């Protein structure tokens, strides 16, 4: 039975490594695509439009950060209360 457990553990470890490599490749591919899209948008947008889009993106990122902070604060309060 121990041999079987060792084989199962080895297969799981190999699978985790393979999934990690695939996720990293997917992340790199997505970053490359995003960079390409951004370069195309920058070349096609007028400077005023680009500034507007950048301001909107910054506002969205700030809102997302505030929401994450709110959720983390609520989770901390909930853990402290229980």
C-alpha cells in the first residue's frame, strides 16, 4: 500500500508542476497579448483620447483596490467578532 501511496503522491506532484507551468505560460501569453493590444491602441488613439482612457483605467483600478480593502476589512472584523 505504501508503494501505491508514493506513486499517487508522485503523480500529484508532477501534475501540480505541469499545471503551474501551464498557468505561467498562460499568464505570459496574456501579458504579451495585453502589451500588443495596448501598443495598437496607443498608435490609433489621439493623445486626448489616450489620456481619457488612462484616467478611466486608473479610476477603475482605484475602485477595485478600495473594494478589495473593504472586503478584507470586513473579513477581519468578522474573524475578530467570532
